């Protein structure tokens, strides 16, 4: 399994990792880096509203809006 991108964390994996099952063991079983699994679980918690932060949908919308704004002179340029 590749580690690029952020797949939806399955409810089972989320419960296991956030329930203290052992991120190290679970990540080894899934064939991914433990920090990658921690990041995915944290993002899933944000997306579920269980943790503060920017949701995946909000981040996508921000990126979309940033693409719409034409590049212009910097506000700090005199």
C-alpha cells in the first residue's frame, strides 16, 4: 500500500488507532509509516468534528479560491 495521499480512514482503523490499539502495530499491519497513520486519524477526527482544525472540505475550498485569485503585486511591495 502506498503512503501518498490521504485515503479515508476506515471506521475500524480509526477506532483501533484512536482507541490505543497501538499505532505502531496497526501501521505495520497496514504497511504504512506510523506517523502517516497518526496524521490520517487526526484528519479523520477533524473531519468528524471531534477535533479542532481545518477539515478536508475546507482545505479543498481554500485551495480552489486561491486558484481563482489572480496573482498580483504583493501587499508588502512599496
